């Protein structure tokens, strides 16, 4: 196996099933984020704001879960990147 092949294998292989995993069926937190994103398009005022907060919380929960329990290094890095972006956004006031 080449170095690139070994890196891809290490990065994307599920440690429990042995399958290559890049994307999975969304869990509850990610589904909540998606629903909040869709509903913010039609909502206004306080409801829009609350949906934005709920979506952010759901995405942070999803990212933390991926960081802690991701099935491979790619999923854990993805969780870390999303979590870092959300913290950055919070600190810059967005």
C-alpha cells in the first residue's frame, strides 16, 4: 500500500466496522440544526432569533459529539473544525 493509500485508509476507515466512512445518516442534533436552518428562512422577529440560537446549539452538540465519538479521524477533525468555527463566531460577536 502506498503512503497516500495508507493515509486515506487511516483517515477514513471506521474503527468498529472497517468500512470507509465520509458521511453518515444525520443524528438528532444535526437534523435539529438542519430544521432550524430551514425554518429561519421563513421566520421573522423573535422566532427567527430563537431558531438561530437553537440551530447553533444543535450544531455545537453535533460537533462535540463528532469530536468525542467520531468513527474515524476525519469525522473527529470535522467536529473539531466546526466547533472551532462556532467558538470563533461567538467570540467575534456573530
